[in-house]
């Protein structure tokens, strides 16, 4: 049951981060001051990084120890 709950929570967090990324881009595009423009771009970049981290965690092999390098 824990794996199913973790799966749903990842989807919810991913969707929320997607919305936050879009809001960051909207903030940057409508900004009249440079500080708000950069803040919007920073929000967008952080949200995209979180989404990529979620994808990496979901596609990690086995226990998430990383790729097997052989040896």
C-alpha cells in the first residue's frame, strides 16, 4: 500500500510543480521590474528541476542506487 501511495503523491507533486512552473513563466512575462522577471524565471527553473528529479526517481532501477557501472 505504501508504493501505491508514493506513486499517487509523485503524480500530485509533479502536477503542482507543472502549475507552479507555468505561474513562474506568467510572472516573468508580465513583470514590469527586472527583479520580478528574474524571480519568475527562478521559480520556473526550480519547478522544472523538481519535475526532472521526480522523473529520475520514478525511472531509477531497483532500489534507486543508481546505474550499475559493472566491476
